[in-house]
C-alpha cells in the first residue's frame, strides 16, 4: 500500500496526467487552451512538491525537538503555516499575472490546476480498490 501512495509515484503520475491533458487539449481545442493547461499543471505540481518538502522538513524538526520546550514547537508550526499562506499568495500573484498580462485560456488554466487533485484521487481510489478486493 505504501508504494501506491509514495510521493515519487504520485509526482510521476501527475506529470503523466499533465502530459496527456496538454496533448489532448492541443489536439481537441487549441494551443491557447493547452498552454493554459500546461501552466496550471506546472503550478499545481510545483506547489505540491514544495508543500510536501515543507511538511517533511516540519516533521523532521519536530522529531529533533522532542523533549525540548513546547515553545520551540509552536514556532515551527507557525513557520509552516506562514509558508503555506505565502505560497498561496505567490500562486495567486502568478495566476493573476498570467490571466491579466497574457492570452492564456482561463478554463485551461483551471483544468491544469486540477492535476494534483486528480492524481491524489486516483491514488486513493487505487488503494481502496486494492484493500477491498485483496481478500481482506
């Protein structure tokens, strides 16, 4: 089960799904739509990668701080939350500039932003499927 939920596997699936989406969008619709899908997907995958590294770093720091005062752990939690909001603000600014100053298709952008959500959903469904149909 762990291999189905590994970070590297989900990142590879996200890139594969994004490639399929971009090629399909380009063939079915237009390059403007496919460009929006590509930009949204790259933003989504990059955000997922950065947030996963931050969470891993957070847990390593908590593990190292065991037995120390609780105030240090609070500072670590506040830092993680602050980084989350700063990343969200940065994503919002990037999206704003792409929408405002480029001829990007907004619907393609939204479709691209769903890349990681779709990958996580498929991975979770795969785990559930394996659990219920493995004879347990």
